[in-house]
C-alpha cells in the first residue's frame, strides 16, 4: 500500500475511534452530529504532499508560529524603561550646570554589541532608571563619526566602546568605565557620585 493511502487508512481509524469516544461522551446525538466537521480537522495529518489547500493551511500555520516566536522574542528583549537621553553635548552640559546635577555620558554605536547589551540588560532595569533620574543623561551616537563627535570623544577621553563617563556639573570627569558592566556594578558606579 502506498504511504499516502496508508496514512489515510490510519486517519480513518483514528477518526472512527474519536467519533466513538465523542458519541459515548456526548449523549445527545444532535450535538455529536454537529461535532463531525471537526473530526477531520482534529485527525488529519497535514503534509506538504497533500493538495494545495492542505499545504497552504500548514504553511500558514508554520508562518504564524514563526511570526509569534519573533514577536515574543522582541517583546522580551525590548527595554521596559524609557530614559530621556539628550543628544547634544553642549545642551546637556548647560542643563547639568543649570540644574546642579551630574551628567552621565554614554558613548555608543549601532554596531557596538556591548552597547546594545548595556541598553537591554542595565539601562532598562527599573532600579537603574530610578538612580539615573538624578543625573542629566547624554547619549553620544558614534555610528557615523564626524569632526564634532571626535572632539567630544577627545574631551571625555572615550577611546573604546562602550564608554560611560560621569561628569560633575562643573564639567570634571568624576567616574568612568570603558567596559560592559552588570546592573549591580553600574549602580555602584552611580552611587559613588554624590
């Protein structure tokens, strides 16, 4: 017997078994009759060798499952905290001076994997966001570096990525790191600044 016919015979046997179980469970013959169209859907083994409708249905199911997996992954990896980063160094320095708050300067780039990990694993943590609320936040994007960004890098001594500087309101660097930190170590760095 060809394999496809063999599967059909097995499916028919399985459908008969399920039909008997449903009829035994559902005492009302009319209700059992209403469930019959669902037997086929519950028992049929879909393959891509069936007709085009079955293949389309299975392909749609696979596409929806993959899309759902990507959606769940993106939801889990998306930062839950939104920090108000400033983008202009002069504006951030002026705001820090005016408010009397120290400034966190985060040097990052789109291609910097440790920078992305810091964003997801450290900056998105609620306790880190609470502690960072007492700072003026400046993010310097070095994805496409120009002369102005090179001057900012020189000013703060940022040679590698990730680079984070904590600057006093007067403009002096009071703490620094040139490596990826855990949330606990980063909180310790922030706590070291009065």
